[in-house]
C-alpha cells in the first residue's frame, strides 16, 4: 500500500499530526545525559569519511535500480537526501559501531558486549528498566542489563536516542517535536511487529516504525524558517508527508529515513526495504528476503498507526511471523492502547 493513496481513517486512530502541532506548545528538552561520548582516539575523523562514503554508496546503489535509473527527478531527490543526512550526522561513531556490529549483517543479530555499550550505561539502564524492553524494575548493572535487553533492541534504542539528541540542538522544535512524538509511537508499534521474527527482531521493527516520521523531522530541522512554515501549513491541511517533502524540500522524507538507517550502521538492506514502500511497485524494488522484511515491517507499522489494518497485505504479516489471525489481532490491540495512552518512552526522546 503506497502513501500516495488516501484511505479512510479508523475510529481508533489518533489525531492527525497537524492537529498535534497546532495544539502542542514549544517545550524544553529536559534531557539528561544518558550518553557520554568516550575518548575517540581519532575515530571521529575516520568516521566522518566513512559516513560520506557509505551514503554515496547507498545513493549509487539505489540509483542503479531499473525503476529509478532513468528518472532524473529521483536522482536529484536522492542527492538532496544524501546531503541532508551528511549534514545532520544522525549518530556518533560509537553508536554506529554498536549498531553496525549488532544489526549490520542481514538476517542476523549479533550479541552486544560491555565494550560496545561503553558511554551508554545510563541509556542501557533506562532500557533495561523499561516495562516493555526490559525487566520493568530498576536495573543499574551493565551485565544484568545486557542479559535483560536483547542486543537488537539496545542498538535500536541507541540509534533512536542519538537521532533525538541530534534534533534537540536544531531549530524549529515547535514544528518537528510532535512529529518525533509520532515517530516514537510508531517505534513502539514496531517492537510488536518485529518481535516474532527471530532473524529480523524487535529492534529492527522499532527502527522501521521510527523511520515513518523521522525523515520529515530531520528535513524540517535542516531547512529554513520559511520551509518550516510551509511544512506546517501543508500538514495542517492533511497533506501526505511525501507531498510535503517534495513540495517543500524536493525529496521524499522516506529517502531521508533510508539514508539515516544507512548512516546509522543498519545496513543497505534497511535503506532499500524502507524506501521501497514509497515506490509504485514495492515488491519489485525490494530485492531479497531481508529487504522484504524491512518493507513488511514498515508497511505494518504505517497501516496500524494510521488505522488502515484492513488494507494490510497478508503477505506482510506472514513475512514477520504472524501467520495466525489471533496473533495479528494482539498486535493491533496493543497498538490501539498506545494510541490512547501515548508511547511512554520520553526517556528515549528526552521529552
């Protein structure tokens, strides 16, 4: 299902993001230092070069696809997206190291060692103490925390928190903040979507959900005041974020999300699978099983969040390990609770 199509909204779906924007006052971050950057030993400079190389390789790989290769407008949009993410720098080197080690190989989740979470102790403890991600009670020991929280979830939490931290230093918070709130809600839905698939995992599910709105937030924070105002005006009329992206920033926010996943060390399959959602023929763009799982996870998060569950292709459920109707209904029911109560992950977003 493409976002280009407008579907009726379910009665249990939450208010439009434009409604939230018009009602949400500007707020301070209230952010504690959950992450402390360790001594880099020259890693920052080498990582900056690696980031540029990775993003260019991702751009070239996407543009080599037959569905995109002859589209000059798409080529320009991908170039813009790459430059935005290069400037935004979504994650620092030590979080990239963790994410790439744990999630960098398709269809696998590697174990996270104490060395990989150095500098992230407080963030790890917060995740381990969370009622969904961890034990639901206070945890303040690294070894215990690593036992309680799955490594893919640790990586996902670190990436999402890093993006939110980066945003906190950027302008136009009044406009992008409600969008980040929505992205965090989608990330929590993504946890349920991904947890049944051992090769994909809840962590990748969280990142797929977060990607549904994080790209737009990054675009807003990286643009000019007039662009931010235009974005707010378009969203207030119920415009689709794809139309907002192209109309204001000359690229699709999902392209920015895809580049962000690549820059965060999640692998090229994550980028391809996520952006395939916006194409006319998603199944043709997603080239392997891992990309299809990313496509499925993103599509499920999007449809569930927007109250369009009747439009979900059953193949997406099956790809994520939900073959029984009862198990699918459980995910939908949990998502509806979240819509009513909120994501409850203020510690991840620093809100």
